[in-house]
C-alpha cells in the first residue's frame, strides 16, 4: 500500500501493566433482635470461615500459604509486602493463620495420602530440614519424606510426611497396609520396609550413574567413562518409549533394553576383578552390583521407571524453601506445612493454579467441628435453640430491652408482674429484701 491510495491502516501494539496487590476490607453487618416474652437475644449467624470470628478470608489465607510454601517467602517478608498494601500483619499473626489453616486441612491430607497409597508403584525419598530444638539454643536435623505415585500413572499425586528423624519406623508407619513396588535410591531403610509386606524393591539408575560420574570427573577413570556411555544407551531408549502404553513399553524393553542390561552386568563383573579393592571405581561398581536385582526391576514391570528422579523433582521445593525460611518451628508446624505442601504440589501436578485451588478449597471447606454456630438441627429443635442461646445474664447492659431492665433484679432472678421478686421455694412465706436494680 502506497501513500495517497486513500486506504488507511491503523498500527497497534500490546503492553502489559502490573497493579500491586491490594487487600480490601469488608464490614459485615448482622441484625440483632430480642424477644419480649422469652427475653432471649437472637442474632443472625456469621458466614462460615476457616478461622472463627477471624479477619482473614479464604483468599488472604490462600495467599499467605502459597507465598510461604510455593513461593518460599518468609513471614517477615510477607509482613513488609502486606504493609505496602496498607495491612498490618505481624509475622506471628501470619504464622498463627497458617497453623490453624493447616489444622483444618488435615482431613483432606488424609484423603490425599489414601489416594497416593492407591498406586501399585510408589516413589519415596527424603531430605533434611532444620527444626528448632527448645532449650538447646540451636536447631536439629529433621526430615521430610516424600511419597509419590508412579511416574507413568495417569493421575499424579504426592504426599509429604515431616518427621524428627530418619528412622525406619517412619516409612514403615506411613506405608502400613500398602503392597506394590517401592522405588527408592538404595537407602537401607527401604530394604527393611520391603521385607514387612508383599512388596518389591526397585532401584535408581540415576544414583548408580552419579557414583560413576564422580569417579570419572575426579579420577578421569576410563572404566567409569565407558560405564556412563553404556547407561546413556539405556536412558536413550527410555526417552523414546516414555509416551507408549504399558504393553508397548514392556515389549520394547524386552527387545532392546534387556540385552544392554545383561551386557552391562557382565562387563561390570569383569572390570570389578581388574580394579583394586577399596578404590573409588571399585566402590562405584559395587554400588551397582549389590543392587542389581533392584536396578533391573523395570525389565519385568513396565510401570516401574528406570530411576527415582520423579520423586527427587517433587522434593526439590523443600530444598529451595529451607534456604529462605531456614527452619521449622516445631514438629507440629513442620507436619502442617507438609500437609499443605502435599495439597498444593498435587494441584500443580494436575495443572491447577495453587492459589485458586486452595482458595476454592478453603471457601467450600465444611464448618469446623469446634464451631459455636448452630447446626441445621439446632435451628429446627427448640430445645437445642434454648441451649445454644446466650443466657440472660450474658446480654450486655446496653443491649437489654426496657422490658428486660424492668423485669430483672440485682440478683438476676426473674421478677413478678408487680415488680417484686418471686419468693424462693425454700421459704415461700418469707418476702426477700428488695434491692435497687442497677440496670
């Protein structure tokens, strides 16, 4: 198009604008009324909330937890960020909000744990996290255990478990009643957990390769270099069959991977006889030969991956977060953070926005068990209404009706229509001394 042709074309461009997060405050007005006959104050119930009679709504609680657990923003930084929006939220208040919200999410964590244990292939891994040691003036080492569904499962899921040690009793307790194939990195605790139930152990080729990489990098060993090349051939096949179904994947492994595994086994045994005992390359080869049956478990079961990288990627947020918030305040606080992390990471695995998912959960979460609000049967049962209604003496003086003030004496007993107190049943002939009412 040339100038002067009479045609015009408008130019356009796009721009992205950012508006800082704003917190809006809402004031809910609920009506009050008093019955003239039964002298009972009635008020419209408040809307259900996670924190009873608290200020934060579901969106603010979700923002606090996502910022802490997903974005790894400590509470003192959140306090500064909220202050720029005109909201004063001390770090102690944010910690209390997170703790109470985590407690309310415990039933959902139980359902998530049951869903994860419903898989026949389970990945497990652990990572250290610092925890405060009261009275010692320092921190001690605790551990977060990650249990994830199989890497080839159509519905992914993960459940975290915060414990004060790395003892074998913790995974044994978590996996109680479960049977299947357990994929781990060769930690001795996994061996003890497999012996208790009808379970199978699958090893991690990535850990075996990592041992050889250290030798090849530090010692420039030709044996380690050749072993890495042989393992790379196996990983190349796994990348090609990743999207296949379970039957086709097993067929390809039987045709192409099994011969390579057998050649690698023969070659490692031969090279082990040539290297000196106690050397670094000997220890790397022994690491693979001692766990050979677990390393080659994927040859028999197509649902078992070649390594445990799937679980290591899911436990990486804890490694990133401990550099920001440094430590957990207690074992209870760490377990509640693990419960929230389980829900948020599972939402991310399924392609959901963590904040939107958690906000929806906190909005639709049922009323807490310790709520003081009347239930549906309380609203229909008159006896329950009387029991849940506040006592007459508990009504503030400024909210009492004029009739309540006339019919109430200083001792709190009901008054007769004449204005005098009703005689006590112990001495019906005795008229009690009248006192001036303060109402």
